[in-house]
């Protein structure tokens, strides 16, 4: 199986999740808008979600996967099973203790960490505490599910782990449909969504648990012990958790700062959902697939293969991300209007603010995706300390810029801070990879990048003028189906223009890309 096919397998599941995520957010925007209930829900949900990505996805995709892959190579399935059970016992015990502490401390956490700006509004503060208390056990389910997903990815069984997140959206869409059918008020919807998040965590854990059993590994519970393998995992996991969750750390900081302004938290969350589509489909897919493949190449001493994997991954991410950046810059307002402008969202006139945030996030999108492509170059070499240092610098930059811009710009200022921090982090990761000799010079990549940028710029200008021409069909006064159809035409035309310019200038050559990846993968596949 070529690297592109593996990217496509993961990306298809992620794309499905993001697509249903759009439907979920559209329904939520209509049901609760960007008012106090929406602010409370998004702030409460971001807390366990951030911990999940810090201690689960970030740590296990960075630390667990290389160690698990090493156990498979050295000791076969039995050795990998033993290692997994050791980790499972420690992880479950630690998560249970963390959840109990966090539940008891939730009022203080909301007041001083999650949303300090809510402290002056007793109703919003109490609601955030209640919703966060309901949702925080979601962390246990998703952290264990992330471990199972890491095992599946190491075994090259990508689909179950990629498709499991879809069920969060299925369940929340069901909750919202039921609320609409029964005419529930906003407060009831907020509580129902919180219980739905917890139920979704249980369902997602069950899916990957079953998939791991089908892969031939049945995990039992072992008394938690700090074995040498577990100690090594913990040493790698702490910095990896911080590094892998840097985007979420910056979002959590942004949420805390934004809580000082009404509707800012929910506006950031709604814009985040849109740009997470290309970030999730491209960036996450590349990071998930590249890490175990890169770890295998390095363990076998095949440095040429490792270099080829890294360069092709960057080429693939930029090929798909640059047009998304251009589109978000020029089409943010029509996108937000079509997706969200109805019900409570329309009543609060939130479109200009959310559109401005989305356009700024678009500027940071290539950086966020490149971080996903660069960090496996460190993690596969079991270096999680260097990316952690860069992540800490990025957080400091984010805080400084956000605190400076928020008083004048409001929520868009937080988006600017996030984008700047992302580019700083990406630049540092890439620079050190080159300095250490871990990134081989690739002339085809260097010649294609400017051409891909040119193709994205041409597409952006074409879309800008097309939007001016089609403005009457995209206006709020037009029926939503007319707006949606016009937006779909713009997306199709923009995609066509980008492909024509990219392929015409030599910025993209899918046939050559596939052949080079298959050549780089041939030795790995022969060993499987």
C-alpha cells in the first residue's frame, strides 16, 4: 500500500467526521447561536478535549507508536500485547485519579483556567461548571481510545481509528434533532449535548477496542507497574503531549482570554470548526501515517527512504493546503453565511466576526499542517524534548500577542496570535531538522513549492473577482439554497483553476508523486 493510499484511508474517515461536524455545528448555531449558553458549552467542552489531545493523541501518537512498533519488530505480537497491557494499567489508573481530582476542582478550574472572564456572570459561570463536570469523564474514554488507535496505526489498520470520531457527530446530531423535534429551550439543549459527548466517548472506545481484538491483540488489565518500557514511554510522552497538543494549548489559552468578551468563545469555536476540515483531513492524516512509517525506516537504517517519506509528505500537504488557505481568505464570509446564518446565529449578527476569524485562521493553516508533517521527524527518533521546547516558545508568543491584540481587535486578535505562533513553531521545527541533517535536500520539492503558491494565488484572485460578480446570489437576502449552490460553483471553479495552474506549471505531478512514494515504500512492504 503506497503512502498516498494510507493518507487517503485516514483522510476519508477524518473527512467523514469533519463533514458531519459541519452539520452538527450548523444545527448548534441555529439552536444556541453565539450567546451565553453557546459560550458556556464550547468553553466546557474545550477543557476535556484539550486534555484528550494533550495526554492521548499527542502523547500516544508520538511516544507509544514508535515503542509499540519496536516491540512488534523485536518480540512479535506477544511482546506488543504485554507492553500494551502494562501501559493500559498505568494509563487507566492515572486517568481515573486525574478525573476525580478535576471533577472536585472544577469550580476553581473554570474560574481561574477555563474561562476566568465568566466569573462575573454567575449564571454563565455555574452553567460552565455543570457542563464541564458532565463532560470531563469523556477524557478517560478518549485517552484509552487513542491508545487503541495508536496500536491500530502501528499495525497499519487505519480505518477504524479514523472512523470512530464520526460517532461523536452522529450522537450530537441526534441530540439536536430530538431537541428541535420536541422544542427544547437552549438550556436543555446545552445539558443534552454534554451528556451526548460523554455517550460518544463510550461508543468511540468500544469501536477501537473491538478493532484491536479483530487485529489479534486482546488486552487485559494488569496491576499498574512502572516497568522499564512504561518508564521509557512516560519520559517520551510528557514532552510529546505538550508538543502534539500545541494547537489545542493555544486554543485553550485563546478561550480563557476570549471569555472576557461576550460571544467571543463561541465565535472562535465556530470558525475553528471550518478550518479544522483541511487541518484534520490533511494534517492529521499525514501525521498519523508518517510517524510509524518513518519510525520503521529509521529503525532499519534506511535514511534515503526516511528522507523521501518526509519530503513527499510536505509536498502532499502543501498541494492540498495552499488552495484551502486561499479559499478561506477570500471566501470566509460566504462560507460562514451558508453554514451558520440561521436561527439564533442570524439573530446575533455574528457572521462578520466569525468570517474575520476564519480568514485569519486560514493564514495560519499551512503552518498548522506543516507542524504535523515536521514533528514525526523528531518523534520517530525518540526526540520529544526539542519539539516541546519549540511548543513552549510558541505558547509564549501566542499569549503575548493575544493579550496585546484582544483589547483592540477582540476575538480576531486571538486568531492572529494563533496564526503567528503556528508559523514560529513550524519555522523552528524545520530549521533544526535541516541543521541536524535530518532533512535531505529535495530539488523537485524546492521547485514545486513556488509553483504551488502561484497556483493558489491565481485561484484566490479568480475567486475574489467571481465573488464580486456573484454578490447578489451570495447576499443574506438570497434563499439559502441559492447561496449554497453559488458557493458550490465557486469551490468547483476554484479547484479547477488551481489544478490547471498547478499541473500546467509543473507544481504538481500526481503520477510521479505516486511512483516515487511506491519506490520509497517498496522495501518496507516487502518486509510486511
